[in-house]
C-alpha cells in the first residue's frame, strides 16, 4: 500500500471511529479524558502563570525595575515590568503546550488501552479476558513507548535546531518537525494493537515504518484536535486511538 493511501486511511478512519463510537455507544470513554482535561487545564494554567509571575518578579528585581521611580520613569518601569511578565508567561505557556501531547498520552494510557481492546473485541468478535496483570502491562508499555518516542523526537528536534540556521535547508525544518511529531503520536496510538498481537516494540516500529502514512495521518488529526481549547484533550485520545485501532487491524488483515 502506498504512502498516500496509508496517509488517507490514517485521516479518514477518524470518521469511521466516530461512527463506531456512536454505533456501539462507547461515549462513556470520553469521561476520563474530560476529567483529565479539567485537572490539566486548572493545574497547567495556574502553575504556568504562577511560575511566570515569580520569574518576572525575580527578573524585574535583578535588572533594577522594582523601584517604581517618579514621573515618566514610573511609567517606563511599569510598562517594562508588564512586558517582561507577559513574555515570560507566554513562553512558559508554549513550553507547557509543547509537552501537553506527551502528558495526555501518559495520563490517558489506561483508558486508551481499555478502549483499544474493546474496539478490537467488537470488530473481531473475539473476547479478550480481563486480567489485571495484563492491564498493568498494557499501561506500562504505553507509557514506555511514549517516553521512547519522546526521547527520539527530542533528539531529532535538537538536530534540526543545529541545521535550522542554514539558508534554504532551514526553511524545511519546521514542517519536517511537524511530520516527525505526527509520526510518533500515531505510533503511540497503533502500539496498543501491536501489543495484543504479541508484537515487540521493535517489531511494532518496523510495521509503523512500513505504514508510516497511517501513523502520520493519525498523529496529524490528534494534534489538530488537541489544538481545540479544552475540548481537544477530551476528543483527541478517544477518537485517535479508535481510529488507529481500526486502521491497524484493517491493514494487518489485508496483509
């Protein structure tokens, strides 16, 4: 199957995922991400702006702007203090947002493991008996794959930062980093099916490379969903893991 056929499947199966969820009434699986969304939203914004405010106070004090001054100097100090605080808070918010996808993957690993298995059961009409030990194994494997992918993605990001200053070549770095991020996100979603098929992580990586279009398409939709304020955290893990499970099973059966 060509890359573009796989890429189209990675995207289009999100529509099938929504239809599958509606048909089999799997709406309850959205409750867990919604709870996570509320916790991450409150904690993330509070900690980001709290830390940003503290750093801003330290920087302002360090460069001597804490003295309010008099007359026009007072307004200069006020404006500079405001801008420093705003810049630091925005910077920390973007740092938090860049790691948000990994945080979501880790904390939502239990529900994604259960949901992927439930989708597989319905699709294949095969019952997987629940074993708590196996359930824990699925969770830890999902988390370990997330850390593995985060490590490789971080290495690639640093490598791209080194060549990003080269004229012309540097222009393609940003879209390349997007694609890399989407690939690893899709890999995470597909790995739950690999585990039930008794594939090692290395074997799953080989299958993902052969069908990288599915991973990139799935990860792209996951990223776009995650951009929706608040609601994205509730939608992305459920829709993308169902789409990845259906797409991976379909590809394996065809092969």
